[in-house]
């Protein structure tokens, strides 16, 4: 039991030293006896940019005005909601916050 404990302490010290000294590669993790599936290497690297570029939600375009007798201005809002109705309500609130008190109609709602 004490041999296992001292071996564990030594491995932890090696890992800490390797972490604190830049330029050293960490020691490879030993394979666990019952874990055969995790020992296989991935053939394709994980692409984090494709996961970030995948978006959900809607692009809502509203016709808005600051005064009653004014031409319509297009206001665009990107919503992360998957519901068209919630996306429209978020866009209307955002337009009012942006200083457009009169919201005419919804021009278009496109999924992202």
C-alpha cells in the first residue's frame, strides 16, 4: 500500500514539475486496464471553429419609424431564439430601445 502511495506521489510531482517548466511535454497517461475504447487515437482533429460558426436563431427585419409621417427604416435584429414569435418580440423590444417608437410591420424573418 505504501509503495502505491509513494509511486502516486512521485507521478504527481513529475506532472507538477512538467507543468511548471514550459517546453516539457506532459507524460502520457497510462492506459487503464478496463478502458480499451479510450486508448484509440482520433483520426480527424476536432474543429472548434465549425462549432462556433453553427448558429441557431433568426434574423428579423422590421420596418420602423421615429415619427408618424416618416419613411420606413429597416431595422435588423439577430435573435438566438428558435421561435419566430419570440424572435419578433425580441426585435421589437430592441427597436424600441434603439429609439424607434413606431414599429410598422415585419419585413422578413430568416433562420440563421
